[in-house]
C-alpha cells in the first residue's frame, strides 16, 4: 500500500508565484496549478485550493456556470479569497493540512474549490468549510485522471459516522459533513485547532495507462479510519478532540 509519506505544508501564495522543490522520480515539469500537464507514476502534480464565497466561483453569480479559479473572468483576486497550492505525488494517498491559526476560512467566504489546468481546466464543486457557526475540518478529495490528464476533482463525503462516535461537540450538517462549532476553534478564541485535514486519493490511469489505485485503498480503509495511517502525524488533527472533550 502506498502511504503518504510527505505532508505538504500550507502555503498561501499568490497564484502562479509558487516555488516547490522537486522530488526524486518526479518528471512533471509543470508547477503552476493553472497549466495543463499529463502525469505518470512517481510524478508530482500541482493543484490549488481556492477559498471564497460560494457565489464567487460562478460566472456573474450564475449558479449554472462554475468556472475554474484560474479563469480571469472570475476575478477572484479582487475579492476576498485565498489560494493554497499543493504538490502531492500521484501514486500515493496523501494527507494535506491547511493550518488555520492565522487564517479563518469563514473570513474568506467559507467555501473552497479544488482546481487545476487551463485548457483542460478541472474544478470541484464548492465545498462548505466554515461560517460563523460551524466549521468542517475533514475532507476527502478524489483526483480522477485519464491517460495522465486530470479529468475531474470531487469531494467524497464521509457522511456523519465520525460525528456520532465522537462527542456532542460535533454536529452533522446536511447528512454529509461533521462540523464543530466555530466558537470552539482557536482562531475564534476557543481551544480546538480547527486546521483543515484533507485526504487525497488518485483514481483513473496515468499516461502509460497504468492504473492509479489509491482511491480503492481509501474506499477499503475508510472503515478503519484513515487517520490511523497517520499515527505519526505531528499535531494530529483528530486526536486532540478526544483529549479536549
Ligand atoms: C445562467 O447561464 C445559463 C447558461 O448559459 C443561461 O441559460 C441562464 O439564462 C443564465 N441565468 C441567468 C440568471 O443569467
Ligand atoms: C498550526 O500552526 C500553529 C502555529 O505555528 C501551531 O501551534 C499548530 O500546532 C499548527 N497546527 C497544525 C495542525 O499543524
Ligand atoms: C452556517 O452554515 C450552516 C450549514 O450550512 C447553516 O445551517 C447556518 O444557518 C449557517 N449560519 C450562518 C450564520 O450563516
């Protein structure tokens, strides 16, 4: 099984201005989340997460025209938004974290979209992260490739199973997200580190038609709580809840 050895740190950067170090075996020379590429095993793949209000991701606010944050017609840069850029390896399950100690998603519209590509732009639907009442801290993002080219990005909802097992401090939103009260978060004067944890999984095929299967591992492992895989993760995002409540 491929486990995510690297935790790609949070980097809030201006779009297109990121520098990311090269890993051994990584032959993908495209580092911008707003450019097209094809990948193979061992490559890194750059994608972005944009935080903004839900309507900011739609062209002229029209809810049937969802554009990529790379599309200048959205003019995200003139609105209250934040971009985070990551470069995971395509053949590994990775856990990304976005440290919220100096960044409150609810101050930036409260929704996020994952995106990559230009001509072949792919973007996820906006996912609710936080408002002044609730904050969701755990996400699973699936990156689906076909012949090495990104086709689709989607949020895999965990449902609220984790909610019921934990404490009453968690609330199940819309039967799909387990949320904590924003007032409990450190960035709002509370005691919980509400940093965002994001599991990544890759599905589909690389440019040599080899199959990415980390997605199947996620499906099978979900029942055992993927976080156990990251037992050595410093500042584990979930264990703190058990300590605090
Ligand atoms: C939104 O976009 C669709 C597709 O282009 C169009 O048919 C519709 O009229 C638009 N709605 C509004 C409110 O502009
Ligand atoms: C976020 O950053 C703060 C300040 O550097 C640190 O104390 C905290 O442990 C970090 N949280 C995570 C989940 O890494
Ligand atoms: C926050 O989001 C939740 C879930 O979507 C919603 O029920 C609630 O009304 C929102 N609260 C505010 C203050 O917007």
